[in-house]
C-alpha cells in the first residue's frame, strides 16, 4: 500500500482515535496523544497541514510498533 500524501495533523489525530488515542496536552502546534490500549503510550503529532512525509512515516512506524502491526495494517485500520 502506498503512503498517502497531503495528510494533515488534524486528520491523523482523528484517525488515531480508532486506536484509543486522546489529546492529553498541547504546546503550540504540537499535540500530545495518549492511549491506554496495549499499555500506556504517548505520541506527539504536529498540527500542520500537510505533514511532511518523513514526519508522517516516522509517526506511523512508532504507532505500528507499539500496537504490533505493520505500517500497511495500520494504514488500513486508520482508513487513510
């Protein structure tokens, strides 16, 4: 599956709610999300439109590793 382009930070944050992520705090344009699913885990997402591809891919990799998914499985789950 090809990595989607032009995904904004707010789109990614809404999609991550499927995995139980909720906004826990915000400093400037960076929003920290926390999930209790599969153990407590925090991730910071810049609320930029669009996210840089490298930033987007690194966030996907971190989330996929935490939930023991591949990036492709994660993209399907997030419906991006």
